[in-house]
C-alpha cells in the first residue's frame, strides 16, 4: 500500500512523473522540448517489470498459505 502512495506522488509531483506523462500523452511534443523519448519509455518498461516481479514474488511467498507438517 505504501508503494501505491509513493508512485502516485512520484507520477504527479516530480520531474520524472511529468516527463513520463508527457511521453505517454504526446511523444512528439516531449521530443521537441528535449526529452529522450525512447530512453524514458525503456526505463519505465523496466521499472514496470520490476514492480510486476515484486508483485509476483509477494503473491508467491506471502499471500498463498503454506501448510506446515
């Protein structure tokens, strides 16, 4: 839950979030002001993959009860 709050803050209150939203909504305009669109997109895809991996690890290790003998 903390990660959701941190990501929401990062997307709407930081330079990275502003650039990420600009690249997603209008990449040509972002390229015009000097943002490297492909680098930012690749970085965000890697970040999303890492978050998905953390979610999968949590699901595998914590949310599924393991019966002990």
